[in-house]
C-alpha cells in the first residue's frame, strides 16, 4: 500500500457511534475494544524528553508572563496521529501525515477538531544525531522522535496540555468504510484524481472503501492542494460519524462489532486512556456537536525541507487561546469560515 495522508478520525467517530447505540451498548462495546487496542506509554515518554526552552511563538501569555493562562478545568485534548506503518519501514522513513487535535469541552457536549497540516512550519527541538533544532515541517517530528516528540511539539506550539494520544494506522480505511456500507460526500465541482484517473462528479458522491481512499488521498488537482485535502479529511470524518449513527450500523450488532474489531486492530492509545469511561462521558455527543478547523496559515516559506506553510501568528494565537480557555463556541461564532463540511 502506497504512503498517503489518510485522515479519518476513526476513534472519535466510533465513540460517537457507541453513544448513538445507547448508554448500555456503548459501555459494553467500549469494554470490548478496551482489551483489543494497542497500548503505549506515549505521554510518559513525552514528559521524559528534555524541556523545550524556545519561547512559544503562537501562545498568548498573561501580561507578559512566561507561562500561558491555565487551561479550563474539565476540558480534554486528544492528539490523533495518522501514520503509515508498513512492515518494511523504519520509524525514520515514516511521517505523521495526519495530525489532529480534538478538544472536548468541559460539559462533554461539544468537540472541536483542529487539523494541523503536515507542512506547517513550526519549531522542533534538537534531537541528538538527527536534528539540531529550529523550524521545519511538523511532519518530520514523528520520524525523529515518534509520537512522544509530536506530543511535545504540538504542546509547545499550542500551549495545550495533551491529555490523550491515539495513533491510527489507516491501512484499514478501505475495510472500515466498506463495513459501514460506504459514505456520502458532497463535492462543489467535478475533479479528476491524477494518480488513478478516477473522476468525482459535482454533487453527492457515494464512496466505497476504494474510492474513499482516493478521495482523502488526493492532493494534486485541487485548487488549494494540501489545504483542500484537509477539508476532505474533515468532511469524510463527519460523513463516517453520520453513517455510524445511522440505523444501518448502530442497530446491527454484527456490523458494529466488525467495525470495532477492525478499529481495535488499527489503533494504539496512550496507556492511561480509559475507552469505557470515555464512551460514557461522550454518550450525548452527536456529529452536529462537532466543528472543524485548520490551523491558520498565511502563504508559504521556503525551507531546507521544501516549501512549508507559514502560520498566521494572530490567527493561531486566537484559535489556541480559545482551545486553551474552552471558549470554542464563541470562537466559532466569530469565525464563520470555521466549519468545513463540503469537500473541494
């Protein structure tokens, strides 16, 4: 399977599906998944890394203080990493082509999903023998230090505490899509994928597993390249969550069990993530309670690693402050372009 930036936030979508199945069923199935998923002490390893001494560029501080304002009590931040784990690859050959922050508010009735494009130009601290420190594309962090380094880099970038980590192997995306019976996405204008020659038509497209892979993988031929791909990834997540909530998936124990089993084989979570408790906490969450964003960028910068996305300082500071203070509802109202539910 070729390497591609596959961004389906399967874990959150499944948790939403569990919620739609009803409280008792949610806990039952989450308990089933609990024993099947991989575990890794990602957060413990991240905390053991040398502290970053570089001043944060995109974090608003209180009155010039060196520390950001404290995070709102009760909110949680999940870091989702989509990686390609081919058996023949070493970590240094891999990139985390999908990086998403999922902020669940303190009331557990709203979640904000923020994509960080793979080419975002950010500070990555020194890694002995691999990197001397400085700004480069964020997707290099996984190659140089795995998920723990990505946790540290994203925490420094945003000022957020990362409470949980989910590393997703999206090699199973075709099977997951087919298990739910495919998904529907709406596209503004017809476009042909140059790699496969497949043509998406304007309007509603029903995607089976094969064409879902093409859809979220396409980058070239889209007006805004990687940014349009991020929109597609977010849209696909929304569609997958809707489909899981539909009666065809939730009311069919065999299909739901197949989905959860497939997901369980495809994810590794931090050692402290209690999936049963998380399903219980998110039992009221629905896809209409989600909103989506992409970290703001302004143009490009030419770096040793190639053309990268220059982040919008003011835009990032406003977004990260809203996440940190659990005020995303107000941020969404003041940023009407925030939602991304129609594909490019």
